[in-house]
């Protein structure tokens, strides 16, 4: 696999902080940090403080949440957290044709959705699901009582939601 890495930022367990790649204290070449700049512009346009603040205090999910936001801002969907030594992890978006997602299928999509909803704190499952299927081009049909049917070439998946909009 040959791909192009794009530095989003780094997390330091020693300093307990996240530093955006656009802050570029290591003077990486512009092509390496250009997507981080796109994320900053997106954050400014959408008024998302976490995307325009150079350094942030870490919490358990911060680096992953920022990376997921960067995917939305840039349209690059593959990422890689790389250990850089001394308690530092650099978070990269990776651009490679081989990483293009295949057509959605029931089993793999449901597995991806469940993994995404359990690995991060998502307060509104229904909104997250609707955004995901829209990005992936998965057709849907409304079901009674607010349920949602996901339609695939190889079948369908029916989802119901509780009063707090979590998948039930």
C-alpha cells in the first residue's frame, strides 16, 4: 500500500495535551499539514472551538473525536494513530486509492455502525446514523414509530430507537 499521510495533530500523554498539526511547531512541509489547515477553516466556518484552538487538554476520546471531525471536514476517511515515542501519538489521515470503501453491505455496515457507536460517546444515535448513511449513499425508508430501514443490494437492516434516540 502506498499512500500519502496528512498530519492532523499529536497527543502527548506526558503533557496531557493535543496539538493541531496546523500549529506546525516541527516545521513540516505544507503538503503534510494542508488537511489540518482545512480542518481549521472548517472549524472557523462552523464555529467549533476545538477545531480552531491550537492546544487542547486531553481526555480519553479527544484525539479520536477530533480525527472523526477531520474526516467530515476533509472527506478523507482513513486514519492511523502512530506512536512517535516519548508518550506521543501522531494522528494521520491517509490518502490512498486502495483505501476507498467498497459498496455498502448489510453485515459490514451494521458492524461498522455498532463499533462507531460503542467506541465513542454518541448522544444521538439516530442523528449519527442518518449522517453516516447519507455520507455512504445508503438509501433508507422510514418505519413506524420512528424506526429506520437501511436498504442495501444484499438485503436490509431495520433499526428502532428509544425515547432518547438510541438504537434499541
